């Protein structure tokens, strides 16, 4: 029997980057064969159904993504703050750099959503628990800060009658996201736009906005959360997540607890309906434990 695409790409990672390969084994043990089949489908569509140069690039990108996260976390734990402080510098060095985005960040992020257990638990809660809650209320959604596009992909797959628009300030992120959506046969209900929603607010109101791990990339996340609020109709929904005590090359704003994120969301006018908190490295002291907090919130009708 032919090995699955997951098994083959995992073997490639084991061969080239053994340090990062054990997590692939642990995630398979934790999430099982259905998860393996799903990841194999993602690999087939986004990177190709047979080993090729894009598989090599995906493995390299994932390893570099992990390495950058570890280096940034070491700096944070030593100094007590993130290394990056200036958004314009991050914009130039990261989001407007083809080398950074296309070779490391985007393929690494796309795979990490599946391979990193705390990322996968966030994604499963979003698709299995939260989307059914809001399904009847949504015909138009925005993902603002698309990243690798996996969450837009999941919304379009789970809610087959909705249409979506992905916003980002990086053409590389938008291009990768559209490729992901197109590869899964969903592009007829999706479009992409390069737009900063703070300097140029969105005029048409959506039923649902999603901002997945964007806040920590900003100097002023509170203004961005207000921008999300303004982009949604009365009675509309939002899914907002943030990384806490979790460093990366492009992380600027340091949240020390989920409560800080919750306070900012409520300050903008949102009413929180669901909270999920997941962490990596639970053995670390809480002040240095990489954590994700996710909030389903609603704008009062």
C-alpha cells in the first residue's frame, strides 16, 4: 500500500530535520488516522500529490519557521520582551519580503496549524464548535490578516453557501491564500484585497470577521480591534485570537495573559460568547508559556 502524503512528507522532515520530526509523530498519535487523511489532502492540493520540489521547500520552510520561533522565544525569555518593536521594519523585512514569506513563513505556518497540537486544537474548536453556532447568521465573511489562508479555507468548506473576502497588507500572503482556496476548489466564492483596514476602513459590513493571531503583530492592537468592530453589521460575529508570551520574528505587542486580550475586545464593544485557551510547552512557567487565546464575540444587534 502506498504511504500517505503525510507519511511521505513526514519521512522527508525526519531525514532532513530530525529535531522537528518527533512532533509529527506525537500529533499523529494524538489526532489519529482521520487527521492524517485530512493533512494528506492539504499536502496533495497545496504542495502536490507526489514528492516534488515544493515538498522540499515545504519541509525547509517548516523547519525554518520552527527555528525562528525557538530563537525568538529564547530572546524573549532572556530579556522579557519581544525583539521586534517597529511595525514598519517588520513590514519591510517580513511581509514585503518574498524570501521570508514564500520560502519560510507561509508554508511553515500552513503546516504548523496542523502539526502543532495547540494550533490544531484551536482549529478544531473553530470548525467543529464555533462555526455551527454562527452558521445561520453568515452569508459574507472577512478574514482580516489572512496569513496562510487555512481559516478562510475551513470557513468556505464548512459553510458552503457563504462567500468571503481576504484582506492583508502582504501580496505574498494574499497570493498564497488564494492558491490554497483555489486548490481546494473554493475560489468562486472568495476574493482577496490588499488593504489596511485602519487607514482605509472597510465600507461594506460583513456578517462575520475573523482575525487569527494578528493582534501581536501590531503596535496598537486596540485600534485594530475597533476596526474589526466597524467592519461588522449589528448582530454580526467575530473570531479574534492572539498569541500570548509567544515570540516570533514578527511579533511586536506582548500580551502577558488572555485577560488582556479579552479586555481589549470588550473595550471595542464586542460581547464575548466563547473563550478557548491552548498552550504549548505546558511545563514552562506560565509567564513564558506560549499560549493562544481565541474569542467568539458578537456585536450587539
